[in-house]
C-alpha cells in the first residue's frame, strides 16, 4: 500500500516542493498534506501551486492537535523540511523512526541548538572546515541524534561565503532528500 507522507515546513519550502514533485507518480509514497506554523511562509504559496492540501497550525496547538490531524489523514511518515519548532515528545513516540529530518551539515558536526540556516554555514566557515554537506536522519528524543539515513559531502573552498555554501548545499538537498526518503520508506515496508 502506498504510504502517506506529511511534510512539516516553516519557511521557503523549496525542499517541500522538490519532495512533492519527486513523489508524484511514485508507487512507494505520496505527500498527502503540508503542515506549517507560519501562515505567511513561502511554503504556503508553493502548496497551493502544487495542489497539495495545507494546514496552518500554531505553536500552541502543535502538541494538542497535530496527532489528531495526522491520524485523521492516515499519515505513515513525517518529513521535516525546514521546520523550526521543537517536535513534541508525544509525536516522536507516536511515530518512532518515522519522522525524517534533513540538516545542512555533516552531523554530529554543527548540529544542536541554534544551528539552523546560515548559522550552520557561518560556523563551518569560521572553523575552516574543508568539507561540509547534508545529513538525512530520523528524529528521536535527542533532536539531531536519530539514526542516520544518508550523508552527502562537498568541498568547502577558500572563497566560499556562508551564502555560497548554503546555495551549493541546497542543491545536494534537492538531489538526495527525496531519494533517501523513498529508499527508507521502502526498506521499512520490507521490515513490516
Ligand atoms: C534546508 O536548507 C534544510 O537544510 C533545513 O532548512 C532548510 C529549508 O529550506 N533543515 P527550504 O524551506 O526547503 O527552502
């Protein structure tokens, strides 16, 4: 049976768009809904353009309402794509190893509190790292420490700025996030 994905996003939504597009026509999974905590985020426009249903959920309602919404829509997997709120423990327990996240560094480096957006790439450049990249992982009780599903690296050049690095890292995200999600969902199916 085709699995149902909910994407959670707070920002621009370029990864969300890529994932929706890649799963159109997939026989493994489809994106059934996008949830956001920001009614004016770029992802809202993208969802309407893509014809995917969108639900705005406030920070206060997240804990009390999200499980009901997900159950009502028979969601099997959650995919975080730039979702900036803390995931409630109740959700992690309801979807064990079924919440997937992407982080724009090679975890465990440059993860944890405050490490999002350009802060990550600023820190990579300040540390004079020769490599950076992306980590696709499951969420567990310790935010950036779930099982790693895939890591992809690129070289950091001396002329890189946080912005140029971010742009190149986003290309890695678009290329690998959908395919790692699909591969993981397929492998979970074989386990069940
Ligand atoms: C991505 O770069 C991802 O690494 C991080 O949040 C960013 C979201 O960007 N988790 P977008 O909203 O998908 O454009």
